C-alpha cells in the first residue's frame, strides 16, 4: 500500500467520508479515480495534483498538512527526499537535539562512567571530535566547555548524505556559539573516497591533565546514541596524528566570533554583510524584519537618537562609514534582480508594528516611531512592487518554527544566530557565519518548495502588511 493510500484511508475514516464523496470533493471522476490515485497511477504528477486539490477542498490541520506533504514527497522523490525534509523541519523546529547522560564503558575494567564524571577535574582539556551524528553528545560538550574550559576541534566529512549534513548543522548549533569550539568540514564528492580508516569513524580523542599533573590521552569510540567505549592511557602520544586527519583538505565553517565592542567592530561586521549580500541570492528566516530592510535615513535617525551614533570628532569616520554601508545594502536590496526571500512570523511582525522594536533590534537604536514603522512597512510593499526578486512571506501560525535568525547567501553560506539579540558585543553577543555551501543549497531547495507551502500567498501577504500599517497607525493614538 502506498503512503498516499494510507493517508486517504485514514482521512476518510477521520472525516467519515465515502470514496464517492471524497472523490467528488477533490474533483476526481468517482471512486475508480480515487483508487487509481491510491495505487500510485499517474506517479508524482498525480500526487502533486492530489495535494493541491486537498488544500483547495479541505481546511487541513497542521499534522494533516505535514503528513500529506510527506506522502506526496515520497511519491515524487522517494524516501531520501522524505528523510531530508524531515531533518530540515526538525532543525527549524528545534526538535533534533536530545539530552541525557552519555555513558562511557571501560572494556579493561568493566567500569562505567560519564563524560562529566571523567573530566570534571580535568585541566588543559583539548578534544578532537570526528563526525559523530549522535545528538546526546553535544549538550555534554557544551557543559565541558562551560565548566572545564575545554577546547574542541570538530572534523566532519559531508558526503552525499543530505540528512546527515542537516543533522550536523542542527547538532552543533549550541556548542558552535562558544569561542573555544571550531568545526571543519570536508565535502566528499560522489565516487570519491576522500577519507580512509579512522578518519571516517565516529570517535573522540581527549588530551588532558589530572590533579597530579599527569598527562592522559583518551580514545572514545561511539557505539550508540548514549554510549561509547573509553580506552584511556597515561602519557601515550600521537593518537590524533595516528587517525590521519588531512587538515589541509577541511574548510573551517565557523568564520566569526564577535567578542569586541568598539564602533569599528560594528563597521567591520556591516562591511562583511554588505559584501555577502552584494548581487547575491538570499533566503532568510527571521522572526521579523531586521535593519537591512529599513530605509537608511530612518535607520540613521533611530541610531542618532539611541546613542549608537553619538557624533564626535573621534566617532565621525565610523558613523560616516556605517551610513554609507547601510545605503549600499538598501540600494542592493532594491536594485538587484536576484532573489531576496524573507520568511517572517506574523505575531513577531505585529509586535514590531505595536512597539517599534525588532527582534534583532540593535542596542544603540531607539524604538522606531509609529510614523517610521508605517514607512518601514509601506516600503516592503513598494519593494515587492518594483523588484520582482523581492518577496516577503508570513509563516502560518502553526508552522512550529522556533525563533531563529538564519540567512543563506549565495556568495558565502549561512549566517546563524539567536532569533532575539541586541547585537551588543560587550554583553557576549555571538553570531556564527557558516561557510557551508552544501547546507545553503539544501535550505534553498527546502525554502522554495516546503517552506513556501507553509506561508501566505502574495495577495494575502499584501493584505497582512496593510493590516500591520493600520496597527502602527493605531499606536499613534
């Protein structure tokens, strides 16, 4: 029985429909047409038509829409597409990362311990991690960095297993925010065996000193989601070299960590953004708008009034540079003909319309006034009118997507940060620039197909924006 057949049978039972009634509602010629569809006749094209007919004819719940989409994908692209899509949804919804103790078994003694127990008193702990698609290990690594000041180098082979690539990006989303965590990826092309032996395994090497100053080198081989074997030897050298990691063939995917706080640091950050965005295809997922979508003169007024751009002889060059860069970014947004697709949440946009504060509101910007909010929102309508490549999509309320700031740029890769941040470097703001173009391509494909299906259409989008403008106007009263 096909996935679509199972869906049809379950849907009819749930809604108490006969074959004849359901066939009539979705435009098929009687029960025979419905049975042919359930049997897979017509292939992927018939499955896509069935999905569209179901969406037109019924008000489906979110689980029903998701299951229908999964069944259609199975008919169109097979099981690999289903798994890839499931992993991407899990990443965007924050479902993948698992918690729990990670147990270490010592074959030589039969003893069982945990990572935290083993390294709680470790000094100068340095970890080399290979691959390891086990979600439960990453909260443990985060704890080791926080409590033991562990330094981690993570080497990953990204082959043609797309689901594994997405899972890695999801797993490392928290540890990668630490300055002492580095991640390196080697992309393996089809029919190429770029890594041999242990370098393709799931394992970890820990080099550390105990309380007596004795040096230890542990080899940990992962055997399950919550279990690994620990082989510990004092003073044994060369484990990392013995694995044979060809470091020169890996790409460092964590390309920035903001830890300073001067105005010049902001200039450098905005310069980086401007260069990545220049004439580039962009797919972005955010709670609401960000400063790149605000007219430059409106942004400058808010920055001057908020203290970020306090003018003096010392700050004048940096302020002039920021003004020029924001003008360049907005002109690029307006004029380039490559796609800029921005996916936002309606409730977050309504909050902006009421308060004038964005989810990623810079610490030095005052809230936008009601008049400025109306202009910012009206500009989105104008941009969609004058530039066919610019689209704003409102995610449906039940999409389940967590608050994340994800921007995929054709010229670089992906920018990932928390969905709510004030960009205050002095308070430990972190942002990761993932030079990981394979993940970018996977998200681009996902955005064009699956994510758009969870969003408002163009006409509905315009109506929502006009309603937001009315909300901002009411805030003046």
